[in-house]
C-alpha cells in the first residue's frame, strides 16, 4: 500500500510536476484550493501534506494550523520562494516538518518526503512503545519476587536518569530487553524513541549502514540517503542486543561514536551529533572475550560504565511461580473466546520449581503456553507442560551414576545451546570438545 500524500498549490503546472516526481512511489492526491484539501482531510487520512506557502485565500501557514487541528500527526512540507524563507522558518516553529525552496531538485524532494515518512513512523512507534511501557514496564508490572531481581530493579531506578551506558549481561531468555525498556521508562527520555536492534541479526557488511546510516550512492543499491538507528534514536534510548557478536572492525567505529557522540554516515563527509543513551546486552562473557582478543578492552569499559547482571531463572526460584501465573493471566486475556485454565495443579507447580530452565523466562513462557493449549480441565497439570522429566526430576537413591552424569551432561549441553542460540560449532568450542563429539553426545542423550 502506497503512502497517501496530498499536494496543495494554486498553480496547475506545479501540481503536475510534484505528482510526476512522487507518483511512482507514493499515492499522490492533488488539490488546487486549500478549502478542498481541508474538506478531504476531514474525511480521509494523509501521511504528508506538501503545500505552497503563498496562495489566494488561505496561506500555507493558515492551512498548516487548520490541518494540524484535524490531524495532529500530519507531516507538512512547505514549498516556498526564496523571499518567503523567514515565513517558512516560522511555520516550522509552529509544527511544519520542513520546507523546500522553488525551483527544487527532484531528488531533494523525494529525500525530504522519505525523511518525513520516517519521522511519522518513528512517532507512531514511539506512541506504541509508550503504551507498551506504561503497561508492561512499570515497577508493578515487572514480576520480580526474588531478592536478586529486586536489586536489579533498584539499580535501574538509580541509574536510569543518567546518560551513562549500561551493559546488561545474562543468559539468553533471562529478560535483558525488558530491563533495557525499564531503564528507558524511568529515564527522562520517555518521550523519545526506544530503538532496539539485534546486532547478531545484521550481516557484518550492513551493520555500519544500519547503525550510522548512509548517503545516496554510498554503495550499490543506496538509491537514497538514509538515517541510521543512532539518528533515529536521537533524544531516546538505543538498545544494542547481542553486542558481543559485532566484528572487531566495527567495534573500533562504535567506540568512536560512544566517545564523540557523533556519527558519520557511510559515504558521508560530515559528522552528525546524536543525543542517545546506549544500553547494550550480551549473553557472552565479555571479560573472557577481551582476554582472548575477540573484544576490545576499551569498548568493554566504555559499555559497562554501569554493569547489570541478570541471574538465570534457576537461581531465582521465587520468581518461577509468580511469572508462570503472570503469563497465564496474559494468555487468558489474549484468548477471551476460549476459556483458559485458571491455574496450575500442585504437581505442575512442583514440576515448574524443579525444572532447571536452561531457556530461562522465555522457556517458562513457552511452557505455560503449551500447558494452556493442552490442558483439558480448569487447571494445568504437569503432563500438560511437556517438560523434560530427566531434567526436572531429582535422582532417586537407585539411579546409577552413569544416568546421573548423563542427565547432568544433557542439562549442561542444553543450557549452552540455549545461550548461543543453537549454534553447535560455538557450543562445542565452549564445552572444549570436538564438534563430532558434540554430535555423538547429542544423539546419545536425545538432544535436539
């Protein structure tokens, strides 16, 4: 679906030119009279209005004021002659996105429209994130009964209003992004964007362009200039997840941005100042990565100005049942047409408490979802959870030593696999064994 754009000008030729320039990429509707546009705006949505500043009847400034009353989120771009630039600046002070001077370059207009759309999208995302924050990341909404998690939340409250970088460490699925969002919620940047990026999910060749942006023609396929995530997070928080996965070359560039608070787009010559609070997270042991030469020591110290270590779920059993109840309530609210179970049987609760949770909170949520789907009565039973009995049940006095060692080995292998998102090569390296040995163990211990 093409973005709807309105173009308002009393000159027919100008309407035709703008429609030709933008028509292939966007849904353009032209208006020759301000009153006609305002009548249409009352009935339909436009992402952007491009309007002439001087017109018979209502001026572009008056149209801006009335249009923003009808749609406060409408992005307005003014077309103006050189003599009217002071008026255009005044219009920007009253809420216009930008202005373009006639006669204009077609590519300049296209880039300006795209920047306005990017800003509109950021605002929509920001509204969504604020609504998410208000419901999920308030202190009373984060389930943290254990002393360890209470200490983490207290640290969040203490450092949230600073600009210092925070490094959140913890196993995969332990809730690092939730803590990052809580930091944003408690900060004075709540009205700014929260931008999250998984560093591992971006190809090495694209990381710099994604985070720092690029100029038009910087590389094959760069048909237009594009701001990076640092620019998009300006005034807010940038969450860099899986920070331990970035390459050594990019580590150097990231360190410079953190130190100077400036980015330079790929293919660009000027630096752009950014006001961004960086929160990074990793499930790796960055100290060990520094010692092995895989991670820059100076970047490590720059990131972990405030270190936050999230304990795995198995080390905070006080949170298991409250979290399980929390997830069950969420699923009941999300399935109003299908009566979900009311709770857990005592056997199910014991199974939840005895399970080691190698996948942490994420695994617990999945188990509760399975139980919700499989339960036949009004309570979830232990069999509905489909948890591995070998992992959950304590060894009896008649269990052989080999069985105990196999169970312990299986648990440890699963935990390491979960930490590295299933990478068998990395799992073998962390376990200090050959990859073929890992494959044999996984087959023998029935590990998928």
